């Protein structure tokens, strides 16, 4: 278990390990889609791919928990609701709008029918509220999760004052109750029409917000120095054990609840390692870069695979022989390259252009001040927010306070 640290500790103003972990989650989702879309035709090879990535869809669950965690950790006291919403819109909408347009244009080239109402609903990221089969998975199908995120972003500024005033036991109650509520969704879905049950448990924003609020509560506990959990090494071991158990012996209806526990332990432990300046494998430069482009990678990967497979006549049947595994790796690299371009030339510039401007604290004149003023929230780079979406704390004082409390 994490213990109190005596004396000063090195503090990181950001949480780069969480950025690195984003790539692991994106990779799980990619593997799941590569398996379910049958990129591989050979039964034995397909069986291996499916076995490895059986639980890959839970990577979206990781993103939802992580989103709640980092948004509370990085919340700025001076932020208005409008500034917060503008920053989040600048993060998700440019990439989404580009992919929305590209997918529709390619669909027209394939002579796919277009439902104007569904397309408009998807453009404004409202599709996750529509239980009609084929509507919530529409246009760029993976954007359903952005529809959920948009709802989370809308709610958080209203909830944050209550979260800040909540007693620690209330926050712990949220962390403990969420896995139980996720499990309870399975019997609850019997109250929903059969054709809408998948939507109710897997898509409905109110349902998926449980994971977001779990991350919110855990971050607030950590911010106050009240989080108690295993260190990164032990949390990683527990995660691997839970992952294996979930795929082998745990009933399917319990997967999401059990995995939410594994994910919050790893997220909190990785954040704790960054705050204390302890070693973490997840903040290496390559992993952090992969995490930074993971959002763009997530948005392009299904479209690219579907389009190429349709053009080559292998959609739904897969590629024969070793061409299947080769295609899985090739798709990974091509999607990564496209994601890097999108991140570099669209996502990052548009966040700077559309995001709210941050007021700079004037630097004191070295000739007239013995030491620089402290407490400036402006990062050295001058960027409003890291491109990865894992924002920095408002100041290092928060992290220092966390270490002292611990």
C-alpha cells in the first residue's frame, strides 16, 4: 500500500503516465475491432486474436474512468463553465468533424445510403441518446463514445462544487458503489425492450457516466491526499490477474464491474507515481507520444480497416493465410501514421486556436525581485492544455499538498 513520504519529493506538474496508459487502452480497442471485423480469415489465427483481445472493448471503459480522473485533477479554480466547455469542444470537435465528413464522402463513393437525420444527429454528437439499432453506431461508428463524453463534459462543471464539498466517505462510497451498479445493470436491462438492451448497458450516456464519476471521485480523493490504494507495481500485478480471471473464469455480466476496479487501481497508482516522481514505465517518451495521438488513432482505425477491406473484397471474410496477421500489423502502422498527421496538423493547432486564452501572470523584473513569484498556472510551453488531453494541475502546489498529506 502507498505510505506517507517524509521530506520533500520530486513532483511532476503533469501526469504523463496516464497519457502513456491511454495508448494501451487504444491498442486494446484496436485489437478487439481487428478480431470482430475478421481481418484474419484463418480459423486458428482468428481464434488467437479473439482470445487475446476478448476484453478489448473495455478500453473505452478505461477512457471514461481516466477522463473523469484527469478532468478533476486538472480543474482550474478560476475556470468558468464556458471556458471549460470551450476547451473540451476544441479538443474533440475538429477531429470528429473531419472524420464525419470523410466517412460520409467515402460512403457516397461506395453508394451507401445516407439518413440525413442520423447524419446530423451524429455531427452534433447526440447519437448515443438514440436507442434505434444502427443510429447510435452511425457514420464514424466509434464516435458514439464522444457523444457520451460530451454529456460528461456538460455535467462536470455543475457537479464540481458539490464534489469539492463532499466528505471523503461520500467519495469513497462512489468509488465502491460504481462496480456494483455496473453489475446491477445486467438484471436491470430486462426492464428495457430486448432490441435496446445492448444500447442500455453499453451506449446510454447515463449508464456509461458511472465510470466517469468513479474517476472523478478517485481524483478528488487523491487531490485531498485521502486516496488509499496499492502502489504501481502491485496495482499492475492485480490488473493482470483480474484481466486473466475476467477472460477465463468470470462470467461475462461481471466483466465490466470487475475491470473497473482494475482500471481505477492502475490509474490512481500511475498518477501517484508521477506526483511523487517515482519510476513508472508508462511515462517513457515513446509511450507518451503514442498516448498523445491515441485520440486521433481511435477515431480513424475502424474507418481505415473497413474501407481497405471493402476495396479489396475481403470485408467480412478476412485475408487468407499469413496475409491476415500481416494486415493486422499493417493496419496498426497505417492508422498510427494517419493519427500522427491528424494530431500534428489538426488537433493541436485547433486546440490552440479554439481553446480559451489563459491569462499570463506577469514575470517580475529580476533586477527588482530577489526571487520569481510563485503560483503561476501557466506552463512553460505556453500551451493551454497538453495535446493528449491529460491536463496539468493548476499549479505544483496541489501535488506538493498531496505528498504532504500522504
